[in-house]
C-alpha cells in the first residue's frame, strides 16, 4: 500500500476523538425523542422565543417569554406573553382557566380527564411552542444529524445532537408552493429531550405576495423533567381588573356589546406630519379606525384590506385612519415609506390612551363610527374584508344627523343631508381568509 495513503488513514484516525459517538440516523433519533416525551411524568420549561420577520419592508423582531409545564395528574401551565396577543392557560386537573391579558378577560371550564399514570404524557394544546417536541416526525420531509453541541440549561451543560429537518409548512402556508420550513433541534444525547430549537420559514407575504422569511429561536433557561412540580404553578389568581366572561373578544363579545351603539370617545391625535386630527372635525362622515403596530403580524395582514375599503369608499364620505399603537414616529414613518401602497392617513397614539378608550387591548382592532358619532361596528383580530365592507356600506347608507340652524328664521333646523348613493356591490376580498 503506498505510504501517502497509509499516512492519510493514520491522520484520519488521529483526528477522530477516542470513543467518539457516531451520529445516529435522524429519523431513528426523532423516534427516540417521541418515546422519551411519551414516557415523561412531568416537564417544566421556561425561556424565550425570539421571532424575526424579514422582507417587504416589514422587518421586525419580537422576544416572547414562554412557560410550559404539565404532569400526569392533568395539571398544566401554558404562558405565552406575545405583545400582539398574550395567553395564559392554567389547569389544576379539575378546572382550566384561560386568561387573555390584553383583553383583561378570563374564562373557566371543567378540565379534561387526566390521562392517568399508565398512559402517555398528554400532548400540549394546539399552537403551543413545544407541541412539536411530542411528535417531531409529523410532516417530516427529510432530516439529518449535522453534528453535536453542548447546551447550557439551568446552570448545567448537556451534550446534544444537532438535528436539521425539512418539514411541511404549517397551516395556510401549505398552499404556498414557494414556502419552505426548516427546523433545527438540539437533542440531549442522554435523555433524548429537546433543549433548544430554531425554525426558518421562507414564503410569500400573505398580504402582498412578496418574498419574506420568518426566523424563530427558542432558548430555554429552565428545563425540569420527571420532577415533582409545585402546586402554585397550576393555580390561577385573577389579576386586579380582570373579568370572568363566557366568551372572549369577537362578534358578540362583551367589548363589542359594550361599545356598539354608544358615543365614540373623542380624541385629538397628531398625524405623521405633526398635524392634529380630532374626531369632532370628522362629524358627518363615516370614520374607520384601524388600531395597529408595525411589529404586529396580524395587523399587516389586515392593512391591505383596510386599504381596499379606503380606496372603494373614500369618495362616498368615508375617512379611514390607521391609529398606531405607542411606537416611535420614526419607526412608523420608515414603515410607511417602504409601504407606499397604503394611502390612508396614520395617527400616532403615543401612549395608547385612545386605544384604551376604544378597548383596543389586542390588535388589530377596527372601529366603524357613523355620521352621528355612534360606534356602528367593533372588530378585533383579522377578519374577512367583506365584514368591514358591509359595516362601512351600512354606516354610509344611514342619514346624516340634521344640523341646527343659526339665529333667526324661527330657528328651524336645516333639512337633513341627502341620503348617499348606495355603495356598489362589495368586491371579492383581496386577501384570502387565514
């Protein structure tokens, strides 16, 4: 055998650490992960998700604190403090309480029966960050173990396999032929539990069709497994001012029923050029207020629909305003400069006080105010464009309030303004319902 070839073999053997563990097959390792989570008696994660959205002038970064815990007695704790819509779900095994801090509302219901000590650990609720830990093979297209890395957790270091997997894009993204979702897991070699994860999604912006990407990384600072968990973790105490409700915000919600038909709270806000706009100055027109923020993903889905309604009805007596929630004016100006397709004015609710008056505690929130100054519709969350179109058309069809005449001529009121021409048949929504 030639000496150079022997030297190459020797160098290769010397480069490999003595007793190095060969990388396992990715699918086999993920099956071990599934088995490990099914066998748990309890888990308790705490950490943060860093979410970054890039593209179409909508670059933004969020840091979301997360707590996830459960045991086989049926107790659970889910806490995701997302700026757009936080949620806390706590169950003591007998009663489950769901609390939405943004709405200041909570709802109680009987807990589902616990799985029992001889059954698999129950999967977390749909949409929770660690749901995929329990079934990492679901939607798997391909995968590979790319190496190993130490991960620090609660002051201890664990040697982990780094597993990179291509998975079927989630939800509505599966209809986007360009969408691709790649997830990386850091899997503890000893316990086969996931101690860190990250996901990179490339797709078309559902609002504009332009390319964009979403990056999400979950960094856990606490991870406890198969340990007794404190009772306090599964107890809910209603915060001051929170209300128990039968159902949360949306059609027929308490906030909607409280506001619709009442006088719209007055306000004066500055636009992006520093000019003040008051609700009083808009008397006699139908007004739409869209409470939003640049970092709010659902708001960016809603904005093209608001723009379509603005374009369709602006010449029929409609005034549309985007009311930005508590962001720096420079941030809002930069966003609008990159998104020139939005032509309705933007107002700055610098301290969120106006949003509070309109119960816009979660965004997007859209409010339709009639010619008479009364609130005609209140919607929270992303809705089909037709919902807003119908509310605006109905408000425009109402007669304007009669104005009082000045002194003299027996003080008789002036004739009411003529009924506006009926709005045309609403167009098909520009953005598909998510």
